[in-house]
């Protein structure tokens, strides 16, 4: 039976017998205050009795301390149970630590240094106050780092996830192993040199304060200079190597992330906003670089310095060292509280900045619509609101940091005052020299900073790992549209079949776009898809391009499923020219040969697309820059370059999606005439201008995601159904 069970049974029985009869309906807060005053009174009484006993030499000093510790622990436990009726694990830890600390401290002092301090009443009171403060600080530190509540499961999972992400980031640094190893070597040298500088500074002061000896003075100055130089040179080399590693890592991760993003299905980009993606690509990858290189660099450097300083401080004065070490739990406690709030606000700031970037991207990419509808002020206000949200979050985050820094400085100031006061006593008693005290002060100043750095760096690493988690979320994401096909036949006819295809877009899964859709595109023939907008024509093109995966049914190319073909092979055999083609910054030649070797016959493709003549009239011909998105070209010129880009690939299946809307009749006739000469090519045309597809081998009327009619132009006109009515309405 454990202690908690015994306490629970004892408190339960005592409550039933007398406690509630005495307490009645006393409010909980008042009971706790009464319990606190009662516990303090009982404990101080026992401390006074203990001092009386040692004054009259009833027991030995150490025996008196341990007996007193046991009695105080039992008495405080009993008072807590009687007053509160319950004893939580946190209270039990505080009581045990508060009662046992004096005995443990005095026993350790006797065992290690063979010293013994006989406390009088005043000394015991000071000891009591210090032990109470240390016990409360230790209990709070325990509660924050290892809480008793069952709700810590989520926190444990978070820490486990952070460790896994950290290992994954470390694995990505494998290529920079030599740079990291060199940085670690110089880091160690810099720390070792830096640690001895305060020691020789104190040595110089002792030499100057006593009988001056030139040789010792020069030797101390020489060692101080050498260690300072060694520390500076090593620190510079360390920084250079680690910065090189960070730069290499960041570039590599950005390339990997960009490659992973480009492999995602189109539906992914419809559900994830552009601003969020660019934020991950630009900002979070940089934060990942800090996770290992900078943070681990600071962690190792600070840890090595701390261990070395403790060793040197113990040699100077073990008593002052124990006093300084008492700052550690308070510092860690403050840091844990700060990390909890700062991390949450930092993540909120990142998300808010991503939303602000999204607004900016939307406005810039749709500037024509913004100007057309005169919504400049509206968009500026919307962007301002996003920035205001970010500013508010940053203000809250910075306020938390300001309070943290204030608490940090106050803690260091109080500890320094205590150290100076106790150090003066040691100097007066001859246990330290003035030079040793100066060295110790220099070490203590760095020691406090090191402890704060150690506690801070864990929080900062969690922030960096949080950013890494968002990056790995994209790096590890598998596209929902498979690109793992391996089929690459030497001969391909271009025969396509849609068999009972059903499809809904990922963004609107409850809206069926194609329903039991079946159509056949024969090799060497021209098939035209017509019908009202939103009927499913462009969806057929998207499915042929493998932008999406159909829910059920089959799409076959030469009687083989599209997904069984090699991704690169398939997109070389199926080329699409959309209504609003996308051109990239670069020359006309670059855009026509996009993704291909420049040795291909691009001029022949431009002639078929009726683009060669206008290209030659440009300032630099095929070397003319088209501008961002082709902004320097007219819409019809962009369209013809896009057609040439498709034709230069010599695809077996060519898809023209509403391309004639921006072409003049002459260009349209020339292009269609050139395409009609390709007898071995399957041509799929989507058009609203029915005049352009009268000579198609097959016309398919699509409405509401199903095939309504199919046949030649004459057959459909003779049937006088939907196609006939559509044709008549357009005249």
C-alpha cells in the first residue's frame, strides 16, 4: 500500500468523524489560509525547540537535524491533513523538501568538507526562510516539467513529436557533416580558451594587490592574451563553418520542398492557399536551418562552458557555488512559463503572416479585376486588417518577452547581491582573496547567462522544430493522384476511352461533375466537346491530364489505364492548349521549347501555329523576352505561342480548350487547317463557337456531366435536338 493510499484513507475517515463538524460551511479559500498559518506556526515552533535542544547539547548536531527533520515532516503532514482533509502529491513534495533540506545540506557539508556550523535561533530562522523558498521553487519547477495530471499525455506526445522532427532535421544535415564536425572542434577550443580568461584576470588582481612580482604578472598577462586570442579565432572559425552549413542546408531543403510541392496533385493547390505555401518555402525552411546548426551550437557551447565554470567556481569557493546554483530552478521555472506562452503566440504570428501574404498574392495576381471593379481601397483595407491582426499578435508576443526579460534581470540582480554579501563575509574570514572574488563574480555573471541560455534554447528549438513540422508535412505528403506508372510503349495510337466515369472535385466532394460518363476518342480523328458552361467539358481535359483521379470508372489510352503510364511519357504524348495559356518569363524560344532540348524544330511548330510571322517581326525574333506571364505580348500572340509549345512535342493526343476565342478568323482557319493535316494525331477540341467544329469527325454534346448527344455536325442538325437548338440560339 503506497503513501497516497494511506493518506487518502486517513483523510477520508477523519473527515467523517470530526473535520466537517468543526469546519462546517467554511469557504475553501479561508480553510487554506488557516491551514497555511497553522503549518507555519507548528513548523517554527519545532525549529525553536530544535534550537533549544542543540543549545543544551541534548543531541549531537547532525542527529538533532535529522530528528528535527522527521518530526517536522510528520507534523506538517498531520496539520495539512487535519486542516484540508487532503494531501496532494505536490504538497507532499514541498513538505518533504522543506523539512529535509537543512539536514541534507549540513550532512553534505560535514562529509565533503569536514565543516560543521552550529546554528543558533537567528541562524535557524534564516535557514528556515531559505529552505522554504527553495522548496517552493523546486515544487513549481517539478510541476511545470513533470506534472502529475493525466492531461499531460498531449504534452508528452508533443515533445515526442518534437524529438522525431529534430532527428529528421539532423538526418538532412548528413551532407554537411564535415562542416558541422569542424564547427564542433572550433566550438570546443573557443569555450576552453574563454573559460580561463576570468581565472587569469583574478590572478592579475591578486598579484597587483600583494607584493608585486614582475615574472608572475607578465606570465598572467601573457596567458590572458593567448586565451583571448585563441577564443576569438576559434569563435570566428566556428561561426564561419556553421553559417556555411546553414546556407547549404537551407538551399537543399528549399529545393526538396519545391520539388515535393510541384509533384502534388492540382487539388492540393486548390485547397492550400498560395501565401501559406510561399511562407513555408521562404521562412520556415530558414527556421529549420537554425534548429540544428545555431541552436545545437549554442546548446553545446553553453553546456560545456557551464560544466567548466562550475568546476572552476568550486575550486574558488564551493559555498558560493552552491549559493549561485540555487538560481537554476528559478531560472528554469521562469523560462518554462515564458516558453509556453511565447511558442503559442509565435505560431499564431506565423499563421497570421501567411494569411497576410495570401491577401497580397491574390491582389497582385488579380490586379486587373481589382482595377476594373475599383476595389483598390477595399483590398488595401483588407490587407491592413490582416497586418493589424499580425501586429496585435506580435505586440502580445513582445509583451510576454518583455515581462520575461524583466523577471530574468531581477532574478540575476537578487542572486548577485546575495553573492556579493556572502562573498564579503568569506573575504573577511580569510576563506577567499579579492582576486578570487573577482574571478568568481566574472564566472557567476557568465554562469547566470548560461543557465538562461540553456533554458531558452530548448524553447527556441521547439519553435524551430514547429516550423520543421510544417515543412515535413509537405515533404512527406504523398500525391493523391498516383504518378508511379511505368508503361512506356514504343508505339501509341492515341485511342482514348472514358468508361462510366464519375468525378467530383476535391474542394466540393458532394457535387458530382461527371456521372456515368462514357465517350470514345478515335485515333487520327477530331472530336469536339460542346455544351453549356459547367457541363463537364474542361473536367474531361483535367482528367486526361491526370490533374485529378476519377472516383470510379476507367479512362483508357490504347486500352490501358492512364495511371499505368509513366508520368513524363504520358505528358509528352498528351498536350493541352488552354483558353488562357501560361507563359513564363524568358524568351519566345524558351517558352516554345519549355521542358525540351533546344535542338528541337521549334520554328516548324511555330509555322503550324501561325506564329512564325509575328515572331520574326519582334525586336529580337525568337530571342525576344515575353515578360512576366507573357505580358509584353497580345492575347492572340500568347495563344499561338502556346499552340506552338504543344505542337513541338509532336503529341499523339492534342487538346485545344477554347483556344479560338482569342484568335481572328484567319489565324483560326490556318491553325485548324494545319492540325487537320496530322492524320496520326487524336485531336480533342472544346469550343463554344460551333462554326469552328463543323468539320469534326465526332461532336459530343455534354450537359450536367453526361453525354446528351453524339455524331457528326450534319447528323446532329438533322436530329433537331439539343445540338440543333444550341446552334440556332447562337445565330
